[in-house]
């Protein structure tokens, strides 16, 4: 399997009080089109990851909206798998090209979360979890991930400080990323002392509410060199599902969907975990990064905390994780995140990541999760 | 292009006060799996068309929900293009198989519209239109289609009685369909005298609010005979987009997205319109069927009314349209409709449509529209 990425584009991530979803999506899409040096008329279809525009801004049918605003009349499909919607958009774009129906695809993600129309963002986001078995009983996403954190601490002796180090690392990386919502470094003490959200997770353990959009131009591998001298190739794509409700799973501390999606992607790419030079993983909450690094095989189960203590996931470490700043510092416009992760890997593999540049990065991985793990999407990229 | 359909399943369409979205989706999915005689473990991925579960029942992430309830851990993707979500689910399933990644795919659609959580169904459905340019100014879907009707009457002399005949025909067909929400025949006079909704459209010109689900088992064409003696093949798939807002288009009486999607599908299938034996078209409002029969080429532009006067679209006519009863009589659970259309064609091509059976049906077409025409999906099926 081989599909090329020939262009990338984003908006700044943050609170965009002066921009609508359509403006954000068009800005990112246009930037990607310019970067790829393709004409709009060369694009064969659009996949747009968006979780909840219906609830956030009253607008469904957002892929056709974007297509129409770009002046195109091509197939336009919104895909949704909660916070994994962006990763799914990338994957559907890949399948569309592999099907032989499309040569060039715009795969993007967008979310406008601050203009909330119907009710609170926390309530809207609970649409990613089970309404009947979780939301109804008062659970929220911070509390779901807090249970994962508590159980991880209990089973493996993971410390509160180790968990906080995820936020510290990712804020450091975010401070080097011009699109990040937060450019400020923080300390472990600040994380521990910030407002409690759901014990043990404090405000600085949680990714923020964010507006933003991101877009990729995908291209049939054989045609890529026609457009660019430095294509990045997707060489593996895995997706898997699990129960929506956390309590229905066999374990609180492993996301089986991540494990399965990674297995599929590694196999497809013909590589093993040691070949990965860097990764963007789904750190919606700090504990989620620790679980992800274990489930992806960067360390043994239970040793994700140790990985942080060793500095292995820092920019200069053995396996840099969330060099962009992650969801934590770049922000988490839910439908856009999976696409933004891919863009960070593309920039790194092209050698365009500036102060965040990982030396000799050749193979990268993205890991995008929906809900508390009911969807996981893993992609592997190569120069 | 050739992909097989080896199994179909639906719920009854109607007001299901005692069933949730998950129960409806599982019922339809299980029926399709039983019909196809496949094991759940043979299914490689799930595509679920759903327009607005976030607003209707507070639940996003519905494809993973269904996958989890079926006990599967495969890729599960919700696709959305307003009322064309079902047709898009079918199309994405086809692309998934053509990509070589999947052999067997469950493509379904589901919508639970009566348990409305956030606000009225008419408001939620306006998520399919432009929030900023249509909903904000008080437009609703009946009023958008009323403008199309008025303009069609003005440009082509289409009469109010001709428009009403769509409802009469489709209620007749629905009276023969056990899954239909309405099994009652109606007369032109009853349509004209029913409550005015948006002049000239009365209550009986409008498709209803409906709960329901529908599912197809798709299979790589070469493997189909392993499962069934009577596969139906999809031989053409076209999708196109247009502006979300009606006023941005060059015409009120032609849906360019339908014209383009049909062209693509006809070409892919290697047929022309005269080869079509029957069609399920998107009659969300009566006028929409008239416009569709013209845009699909069943008659010249402006002559859709005459087609009804001649009885050409009746069960025994030259080109039977909406033999199922259409959205009008079967009901319109928005995400499920496109899949239900495909199921009607499968039943007809298999010779299993009972009292609705079209004699010697060999090639059928489905036409599924999102919004007032911003998305159109056309599929062509063959024995």
C-alpha cells in the first residue's frame, strides 16, 4: 500500500471568535492546495472529518458546504468517528485512491467548538461516549480518562508526576509550534497545582476546546513526482473499533482498538515498531499518551511512565512523541486533530519542522482515538 | 466496476417509540447478515449513514456503537451527507471493496428521529441546508422545495394536480410494502385539501418524520456466488455536489448534482437511460420526484408532470419510479433512506418484490439527495 501526500495546510489552532467553520475549512484547504501546487479542478473528491458541527453550530452536510465554497462539484463526504474523525478522513481518502476511482483527494478535518449552539461543549463531546450507559449517569470525558489514570496508577505504580510530565513535554514542543493554541512552557508543579477537573487529572492534564482546520492533498503514488520533489508516502493504515462504553472492555489500561489498528498498520507497512522515528499520538488527556505509547509498542505495558522519566519521548529522545505539542498544547478541534497529526509527520519527514525538527526522521506514525477508545486509527508514513 | 450485494435487511419504518437507534441498527444489520448467510466475523468493515444522531439523540460515534453491539472490532465509519448519507454509505462500502482492503462490507443507514433531544425535527433537519444563508432567515425544507415547485409550475406549466399525483402513486405502492410507514391509499383531492405546509405543498406532499434502519451486505464480485445464487451487482456509482444554499445555483428546477452523478453512473455502467427498468428516486417532497425524473433523463426537462399523467412511472408503466412507496409512503429516516432505496432495487431484481414486482426487472437505479440538492448519489444495479 502506498499513497502520497503532496500538500498540507492548516489554520492556527485556538479560539477563532471571528471565523466560522466554513472560513476555517476553506483556509486550511486552500493552504493545502497551494502547497501541493494542484488546481482545484484536479481534485477528484473531498473527505472531511468533523465530529459534531450539528451540535456545535447547527450545521450538518459540512463536506458539501466546503466543496461548494471551493467552487467544486465533486463527491464530498463527511466522515465521523468522534475525535478520530480526522484520521478516518485520511484513511477514506487513501481507500478512495486505492479503489482506482480517484487520483487526487482532499482529506481534511475541521471543528468550530467555541460557537456552541445547543449546550455545553462537555455535553456535546459526550456524544463520543455511550449516551445510554455513560452520559446518562453523569460521566464526562475527563472522568472517563481519570478512571483510566487511577487504574493505571494502581496496576503499574505510575505516578502522578509521570502523568504530569506528558503535559510539560507537550507544552515545550507546542512552544516551538507556530500553529499551537498554547505556546507557554509549564512545569510539573504547575500541572499538579492547577484546578482539579477529575481526580487525578487537573486542568493542565486536559486538552483544550479549540477551533481549527487542517487539510492534506493525497495523490496516487505514481503521480506524486509530477507535483512535488518531496512527497511523503503513507505505507500503512489500520483502523479498529471497540465498545463505546469503557466498562464493557476487558481492560481499562489498554485500548484494544489501538493495539489492533497498530498491528494492521505495521504489517501493511512491512515494518516493526523499532523502525518508527517519531509519532503523534492521541493525548486528549495526559494519561492517554502514556497508554498510547504502551499500546503502540514503544515500551512494555505499564512502562509508559518510565519512558517519560527517561526522556525517551522528548524531541531528542529515542522515540519523540507529539513533537507538534500534541492535542494538549496545539489544541484539539476534534474533527481536525487526526489530520493535524499527519501534517506534523509530513513536516518532520520533509525536514521542515524548524525548531521541532527530529534529526534524520524517516518513518513516522500517527495515532488518533475516538471517544475513550471505541475507534482507533493508526497511519505510518515514510519519506 | 462491479461489486455484489449478497444480503439485505431492514426494520419496519415508522414511529418506534419502544426502540433506540442502536436497537434499530442492530435489527437491520442482523437481518442483512442472516439474509447473506455470512458470519459476523467475515465482515471486514462497516459504513453507517446517519445524518444527525448528535442532535436527535445526543449520540455521535454511531458506527463504532453498532460495531461494538455486533461484537466486532473492525473499522467502523459513520458517513454523512444529510439525507444522502445512506447512499454515501453504500458508495463508501463499494470503494472500500474496490480498494482491495475489504472483501465483505456492511453498509447501512439508521436514523432515530422521534426521540428529539435538542430541538424540533424541522430545525435539526435544517442542518442539511446553509445555516448562515438559509436557516438564519427562517427557511425550512418544505419552504425550499415549495420554491422549487412554484418555479417549476412557472417555467414549465406543471400543475398542482400533477405534483399531487406523485403522492398518490407512491402511497399506492407503499400500500403494497410491508415495511412502509403509511399503507393507506390517498387521492389527488386528499393531497390538495390536506393542511397547507408551504404553498403549494400540503402535508401529503411531504415525506414524514420516521425512525428506521436498513443494511446491505456488500461483497467482492468474484466471491458473491460463494454466498448466494442470486447476487445483485452494482455496476455504476456516481456522486456529485453543489452549493448548500439553493439561491447560489444557476437554476431552481434542475439539480446539477443529480445530472452529474447520473452521467458518471451511466458511463461507469456502460448503459444509457433507456436501459433502466425501474428507479427509486429521492421524493422527500412530491416536486422532488418530478425534478428527479427529468434530471435523470427519464423524460425531457419540464415534462415530469406529463410523465405522471401518462402513468409512465406507475408499477406497470414504462419506467416505474418509487415502487417501494418512496420516501413519501415508506417514510424517510434520513440516514437510512439511501440504503432502503438500494434494498427495494435488490428485491425487485431478485424477483422478491411480491405485489410490487416489476416484470422482467433487470437494471435498476437509485437516486439519493442531500439537502435541497447539495449532494446527489446515483447507483445502478444489475442482475
